[in-house]
């Protein structure tokens, strides 16, 4: 692993992942996701009659039907009978937990999770974790003229919540924009081409920071510069031949 990475002169924009890159994987796995599981039933019951919750459930119902057609009986279908609150919620809980157990990135799931986390952040039940080296790096990059964007499988709303209510304060001022799976999956080269197109940039102008080789491969295929993070609390993944650093401190301008 290379201990340092120097940003190429052609780069003027930095696109960074969140989980395992700016934020500990343990925060996501040990704080955010358990919060969903522990509070799912009470949240759905208490918010069932609200428009936002009804829309989330309808979105999940449609997704479960689509998944059932493509994946068959392994998919727990969600009841579409809003007149039977108990049955709908129970079936939704089974489906949601099945999706989480299978690490699904489906938009309806991410939307519901984002709304639940919104409540948790705003009521100071949780604070978003950000590594100590991240904010100083953001300051350096911006002072040197770089623009910073976020690309995560979590919804844009969830991204903004994490950085708005982080343990380093509100960090949204550092970002020029956000991307989620609406632009495409992070393991598909076309997603990065879509980002380049939306920004009006060429691949050589962007540096993508991630902890996952599959994402690094996809971004490389799209022509982006890539540096892979190998955080101390996330050391066991194969980084192959990519340039790697263990901290944003090791990314030089």
C-alpha cells in the first residue's frame, strides 16, 4: 500500500464516499442500522396515518411486488390493505428486515430509513461519526480551489442528515452537491459517467475516494482518478493494485 497519494494537477473536483471513507463502518452497522431495527415497529405504528409514512409504505409495497416477480418466493410480500393496519405493518416489517439482512440498496428502503434517521438526528438520539482527519482535509482542499461532492448508496437526505448532525458539527458548507443511487449503482461504470455528465467534467478532472475495490474499478473504467481508503478500523479488504491511503492526511496536493 502506498502511504501517500498526490492529487494530479488535472483534478479540480473530489468525489467522496461516506461509509468506510469519511465515516466509520461501525457507526453505520452498530448505530444507524440497529436503530432502524429497534424502532421500526413503533415508528410505523406512530406515523402510519401521516402522508410521508403512507407514501413510504406504498413505495415499499410496489418494490416488494417487483422483487417477487423477479426473485420469487424468497421475497416477503407486503400487504397493500391500508384498512388493516396490523397486517400491513407486520408484513412490511418482515420485508424491510429481509432487505436489510440481504444488504439491499433499494430506493424505497433507503427512503424509509432516511425518514427514521431524520427523527433520530434531530432529536439528538444519534450523531453522525466523521473521522478526525476529514474536516482538516476538506479545509485544505477547498482553500486550494477543489470542489467536494458526496456519492453514497445512502439517500441524499440521509447523507445530509449525517453531515448536518455530525460529531464535528454541521459540515454541509463543504459540499457542492450530493449523489445517491438515483444516479446509478456505485459498482457500475455508467453511474460515474452520469456524474461526469451532470457536472460537465471529464474523468481526469475528478478524484474518487472510496474503501471498496468494486467501486474503485467502476470509477476507473469511467476514466476517474481513484484513491482507496484503508482505514485502521476497516483493514481486511483486498485493495488490489489501487493507490491506497489510511487517512485523508496522506492525500497530498
